[in-house]
C-alpha cells in the first residue's frame, strides 16, 4: 500500500500544480498573518475606545459572570467577568497592548545587540569573530527561562524589568544569523568594490552589507518577537513577570487557574488571544521567508 | 580528529567557566546575601554574624574562587529554605527531570520524524498541510496554556490522569506531551526540509533509476542523510528541554529540578538556584560538545572548522 502510494507520488518532484499551490500558500500565509497582526495592533491602539468598561474597575457583586454564549451570559459583559468582577473583554483588549509592547521592545533591544555583534563578527572575522562566537556560545548555554525568572525575582517584577531582561538575553539568534549572513555577503564583489573605492568600514557595513542581509533580519525579528511574547506570558503566569493588576494575558491565566474547573472561559479567552497573536506573527514570518527564499520552505 | 576534540573541549570548559561567573555574579549583584540569610527583620548583629559565618566579608574574587572550588568538588552548600545539603537535594530531583526530558524528546521525535518524512514525500498534499498546521499550532500555543488544556481534558473531563504530583507513570503522561509538543515543530520542519533537499539529489534519482522500491529509497537512502541535522538538533533540544521543564514541572507539581528551581527562585534560596543553573548549563555544554564531536565524526568536512 505505502509503496504504491509513494510511487504514484513521484518522490521529491512536486508537480507544477503543487508548486504553484505552494507559492500561493506562502503568499496567503503572509497576507493572513499580516492581517491578523494588524487587527490586533489596531485593537491595542484603540483599546480605550473599544473597551466597554474600565479594565481595572472591580465590582464584587458581579463576579464570574459567564460570556455571552453561556445561558447566564449577558450583553453588559460580552466575555463575562473575572473573580474580582472586572470586565473580561476590556481586560483582554488591553492585554494586547502589553503583549505587543513586550514583543516589539524585546525585538528591538535584542535585535540591535545581536545584529551589531553578528555584523562585527562576520565582517572582521579572526579574533573578533572568536570572541563574539564565544559570547554567543556562553549565552546559549544559559537556560533563558531560568535566568529570566531569577533576574526578575531579584529585581522585582515590572513591565520594564521584563522587557530589559528578555532584551538582554535574547540576542543570540540575531547574532548567529547575522554573523553567517555577513560572512557570505562580505566576499561578494560589490563589497570588494566599495573597499577598493575607499569607503570607510562603517559605511561598508551599514550601507553595503546591512541592507543586503536585512531580509534575514526581518525573519529572525518575527521569530524573536513571538518568542518574547510567549516568554513574558510564561513569566507572568509563574508570578515572576508583569505584576497585577496589569491585564497581561499570561497573568490573567494565572489568576484564573484556581477557577478554571468551573469557569473555563477565564483561561480559554486569554490563552486563545495569546495563541492567535503568536500564530499571526509566525504566519507572517513564514510567508516572508518563503517570499524571500521560495525554495527553502521547511 | 583528536586536535578537533581537544579544541572543542577547551571551548566547552571556557564556556562553563564563563557561565559560572555569571551565575555567581547574578546572585551577588542582586543585593545583600547576608541579610537574606539572616532573614527579614533580623538585628544588625545577626546580619554581621551571618556575613562572617558564610565568609561574605571577603573580597568577591576570593568568594568566587572558593565557591567554584567547592562546586567542582560537588559541594553546592546548604539550602537556605530547605535547610539541607544542596547537592543531595539536586541529586534527588535530577532523575525526574532527566526522565521527563528523555520521554519528551522521544515523544517529539516519534511524532515529528514520520510526519516530516510524509510531508516531504507528498509535498503540498493534505498531509503536508496537516503537518504544517500541527507545527504552526505547536509553535503558537503557550506551553503552560496547552498544559492547562490537557488537564481540563484528561483530568477533569475524562478523569484518566492525575492533575499533579510525581508518584507514578501516569503523572508523566501530560508533562511529556506538553513538553514534547513544544519542541516537536522544530524537528518536523527540519526533517521535512532535509528530506525535500535530499530527495531532489542526484543519488536519489540514481537509486530510483536502478529500480529500487520507493520505500527503500525514502527510508534507506534519503532519511539516513536527512536525519543528520535532526540528531544534532536533538542533542541541543535535550538541553533546552531540561531548561524548559521549569514551567511544565511547576504546573504539574512534578518533583524535578525545574520545580526545585522555581521554588528556590521564589524563596530567594540562592545556593539552590546557582546549583540548578550551573548543572543545566553544564549539561547543555556537554550535549553540544557531544553533538559537535558526533557531527565531525559523521561529516569529516566539519573537522577543519
């Protein structure tokens, strides 16, 4: 059975139709991912206008009201309320702000550090490369979540501490990818031409090399933003990240854990929001990578 | 080859040393350890007594070297919270975490390699889409949320598995799935990409032209070569799983190193935190060393680097 099927499938040689489908699929995932991401960004920006209630306002007489689709749900709280009677829809909408802020700022901090290290290591090579490779290897040997937990526990949890901790920890992938991309670009003719023309090193690195490896940078950036969002959620879930009463999705799940048996929506809603955001970023990143290198989907 | 191994071994030692400096500094920079030992609201004399008793009044470099020397001999000090020997504590919890890591890795490989192969053989077919969908969902689901979903399904709805604890095999099922699904997408994608590349290679065309059965070509000729990077990744991921066990073990109250690390961090029990960080880092360094050597043995071109 398997053999027959394999033979029909013309191993490793996708038909023209399949290839076109693959290309279209990549395009679709980029558009779909970007669309969801834009929608979430819009929600984050417009949260004050969209939220029906104050996300911090407690009302102990209206605790644990279920969402609309439950028999007891009502329109004043479309997604219900939490254990302190806070409107869950408003909290979920405001939560988008925290996740996006974390993703963006960690991506920028770690991206600047990692890209600078990768560019320098890849361009200069030799001893400089040895030192930076050693730094990367050392950083890789440190378990991120454990270090982040320890640092946040020591400095005290706050949005700023979480952003700085993750930003200073997560530059490794940027450095690894930028280093090898720079090494490849460095040996190309136009870099040699720029050197021959007497351009300064800074100019060559920033104006000749960097723009040409930017596509790789963008792909890594999407991966890292998604991973930073998940890490913040995990830290907050463990109680060592963003502190209450901020509506971080990870923190909302942690607060709802005790009630999840009877009020499942309390963990399902922020969990789904988190998964949707990360899914959208990954989808856009995958589509982007395929658009840049159509041969290498995997 | 011996020169290559020596070089890598030297690098591994240096990395371990660098991590030890960071692990030491992390705790010392955070605040006054003597106050933490003496406890909250302790009198000034008690804090000073603790400072002298633990040798915290000496220069930092001396303290570091002393700590490193004792660590090398397997003495991680005394836990501030559990009031017992840290080495004994860590050795107690290590098997649980190792077991969980190995089980999760096995689970991830068993799911992802067949899926990756099938996805590559039938490119852009429904099974390729399914594999991609599973990978995308696996990468998007926060693993603590996935763990809670598993608890809802298997413990609350079906009542098949215990919610938390580490007494029996049943306690390992959900943590294994939660942690395994977390790393499976990477293996699946790598297997698929490797297979796609290898399947279009000339020697595969030759094998097929010789009239070999498709099964032989896929599994014997192609998979063997496509699997090499997966093996390297597996070694690295095992180290990653040891670190990633913090979240999963904490949710399921599985009594391993990850849970211990979480407890020690929340109780500011720095000797334990240092011990777990050092142990996991050294594990990672050893695993990457092993992967490097294995790769160099499989592929002589790497030895030059």
